[in-house]
C-alpha cells in the first residue's frame, strides 16, 4: 500500500477494532435480495439513485464488508471492492465464499487506489470513502478511476445532521449546535474515527473541481416502516422530519477520445502524502465549463487543506453501459419528496 495519510491510518486502526461488530449485519445484508440505503434501510426501489448497472465496471470505495458490491454483482455489474481494513475484507471474503459470489477485493486507501485510470463506469460509496476520506482526495480518485461519462454515486450524512449534532456527540436535536462555515473534519469524544463532512456548496465545488457535474441529490427520509437501527446518533423522529443522510449522483464530463498514453498529474498536494495518481481526462473548454456549471462557490472562512484539478488523458476503453444523454448543464435535484414512506 502506498503511504497513507495520518487520518487513513487512524481510521484503518479504528475499523480493525470495529469489524467484528459489523459481521452479523454484513451477513444479513448479503442475504438480502434488494439493495437499500443507510441506517433506515431505504429501498433503492423507492429512491432510484442508481443507474442501470448491468454490464458496468463498478469500483466501491471503502466497501467494508462489500454487501453493496454483492447487490450490484447480482444485478449484472462487475464490482471491485476497495477497503483499507483487512478485517473488514476478511468478512467480505467469508461471505463471498458462503454466497459463491466472487469479485476482486483490494486492500488500499480510497485516497490512493492502486488501479489504472479510466477503468470503471461507476464509482460507489455508502458510508465508506464518502465519510472517512478527505473529500477532494477520494473524489479526485473516483474521477481518475472513471471513464468519461462515468458516474459517482455515494451516500453520506446530511450536513443538517452534522449542524444539529453538538461536538460532544450527543444525539442530534432540533437546534443548530455548530457553525456551518468551516465544517470539515469531525472527531467525537465517544468514538475514535475521523470523519469528513462538507456543506452542500462545498461538496458541489469539490465535485466540480474533479470534473463532475451533479445530476441529483436525494435527501433520505426515514420510511414509516423502517426497521430499528443499531445506530444511536439520531432518533427515528428526527430522521422522519429532516434528512440524516443523503445520496449524491454526479457524472464525469464526457471528453475527447484521444488517448495520449501517459497520465499527467496536475494535483497540488500539501501535507504528508500525495495520491500517486492523476486525474485522467482532457476536456474541451466547453465540456469543462459544462461540468462546472454545477459548481457553486460557497467559500467559508476555512482553508481547504489541499486542492485538486483534473487534466490528463482520454479513456483506456470506451465507457460501457447504457447510453445516457450527453450532459448539458448540471442540475441539482432535491428529491426529498421521493423518499419512501
Ligand atoms: C461503515 S463501513 C462502510 C462500508 C459498507 N457500506 C459496510 O457497511 O460494510 C466504513 C468502511 O470504510 C473503510 N475505510 C475507512 N477509511 C478508508 C480509506 N481511507 N480507504 C478505504 N476504506 C476506508 C473502513 O475500513 C470501513 O470498512
């Protein structure tokens, strides 16, 4: 594994201690037929945030026990799971064997993935890289791994939940408990992991800088018939009134098809590590500006620890999967009303 960022090392150690507690849940999820999202297990059938995945190459970043990859494989996708924690991958391997469902599992940080550029049609994360990695790092990696026109779909906590959760980690209340400006890295007194959360404007900016246009943002509402959850950071009542989780779907710009043979890194990293990769797309200026139509600038007082940009080369193989109308201008669809109840 290439050199890890300090928070990646920290989170790997944290997840090594947590993994045994997640094995039973993983076994239950692997046995289920229908994909669902987040702590309230909202069915994908009611959400509709996944593209048709049959025939797609999918990389799950921070796959954990890889039940999402299993669900996608059963729908005809070719998943590759990436996770930094060996103990989580061990559970995934055990369940692969039990279900006779094999796909590659790679132990690596989603901030520096040892896979070539432009090999995937869909990058995915549910509470994986989307929560535990620095946003610009893992989203930059997702952009590099995707073919032009590929999609990034991920679930993480809604910023509103973070704003209503006090620094002591007590359950979210109906009051704002912290500043939005400057929110970025979160640590809790009763938990050892390091999380990252961005306000919406910042997330749209990070996605735009990596070459993505936002297609949809679905704020999840707890269904009335949701099963109980093991998590205690939010109540069922709160989650029925406000979104505690959200799903983003973004699309990498469709770009020129000329391959140049070598990747050019144009990232600027500071700090102790740099992802050993490059973004992989050369866009015409029109395409690039389309991709960035989505970008809202919502600068807070806080400095970003590092910046990324996208440049480089064309796809190694053409994007597969269903043909999708070429992106024109980006739209952010708040689809809270579509959540199942
Ligand atoms: C809550 S699990 C989410 C995955 C999956 N949905 C599940 O529940 O099994 C979080 C996962 O993120 C992984 N993770 C944390 N930091 C990571 C990093 N830098 N790169 C890759 N995976 C990471 C952890 O090892 C853990 O397996």
